């Protein structure tokens, strides 16, 4: 019986391995050939472009890369906007410099725009990109036409213990561990999925099939995770060490969008930013969570309205 049992275990293990390899090939193909890399003062900076028209610097959130930036803002290309989507420090093919602060990242964005002859751009910062997007508006007002912040991440309260660093080192540093979690844990645990996405379970459950697929892809497209984990570490420590920004120095128009039930608390941050900047507006939906589930049509409407006045 023991040899049979061992054979069954070996076959199951081989099946799991083959499924993992298949999904990783798909993940790598999704990224291949879509981006370029430039050299900056701070090292390599990867970016991708899409569409034609007035430029939008589309900056991804935690766990992303240029691919997430394009996916979350791609609809703008159908409305006459050109997307420029960098991979932030530590993500995909961008460098992980020793001084990977939001301010330094903002300066790297400026070098990117200069290198591709973009004189001024609208900036869209998603979630954890809010820190470097705000710094860009502060440090490079001549380059920033307007700023859109989608669910802008807030700094952790002073003294908060950092637990996420260990998780990213152990789980999110391993493609296989992340793949296994996505395959086994998340489908069977609505609570775990809601926790990772910062979106209430009932909001996710009530979403349309199309929205469920969009939200699912946010998680699936974490893979390959090993080339994103350094960036996730940077985001965790940026959240813990964030100092007050001189928001009152921002001269461009700012639109901050969030949902009241965002479990990551970005609604309060969106209101705060809009109240402090000289020309700020906020839109807070009653529901939608951190993924703004079920709000995509309204978000697009509000963003396009804002952009139309700031072309």
C-alpha cells in the first residue's frame, strides 16, 4: 500500500507543479515585450505607453507594476489620452535604490518625462502611488498639469508595528507560495479575499460578473510576485515612515476619489488632501471598498469630467 500511496502523492505533486508552471508562463507572457527601460540618476526605470493624445502619467499601487497602471487606467485611451505607466522602485524591471523614498521616486518620474519629451502631464496615482504622486506635484509643479488620486493610501499611525514586512519576505517573495494562496485560500475564503482587497465581502459578492473578473485579475496579476516583492517592501516602510507633506504648496488641481467603506481608510485621506490643497475636490462613494467595486462607470465619469477641464 505504501508504494501506491507514494505514487499517488508523487502524481499529485507533479500535477500541482505543472499547473504552477503553466500559470507562471502565462504571467510572464502577459508582461513580455510591453515595456521599455531607461536609465535615470537613480537606476533603471521601466515604463510602458498606450494610446495617443494628451499625456497621463499612470502610477500603479502596491503589488503592481506598469501592467497594473495600464490595466487600471486603460479606458482613458478610448477618450483621447496617452498613458505613460512606470513601474515604481522595486517593481518588475525598475531598480531598487538604497534611497527609494517617495520624493526620490518623484524625481525619477520627472526624468522619465524629460527623456520622452513630455513637457507636462496629468498624473493619476493609485493607492500607494499617492505618496510619490503628491511629491511629484510638490517638487515638479512645472511638469504636473493636474493630479488624480484614486483611493490614496494613508500613512500608518505613528508607532504602528509593521507586520507586513515579514509576510512579504516569506509569502510574497515566493511565486509558488503566492500562487498556492491564490489557488487554494482565496477562492474558499471570502473573508481573506476581502481583507487583501480592502473591500467588504458583501460588496464583492454583489458585484456583476464583469466586476468580479476585474477584481479577480487584481489578485491573479500579482504573479510573478518575486519581481514585485522589493517594491512591496518599499511601500510598507513608506507607509510607516511617511512624514507630513507640504500639501498647501501644490498648485495644480487635485481630485481625490475613494469609498467610505474602504477598509484601508483612504476616504479620510482623500478628504484631508482635498481640504488642504488650494484647488482640491473629493468624491467619496458610500460603498465600493478599496477596489471601488461597482463604481467604475462613476469613477470614469468623474475623472473624465475633471480631465476635460485640465487638458
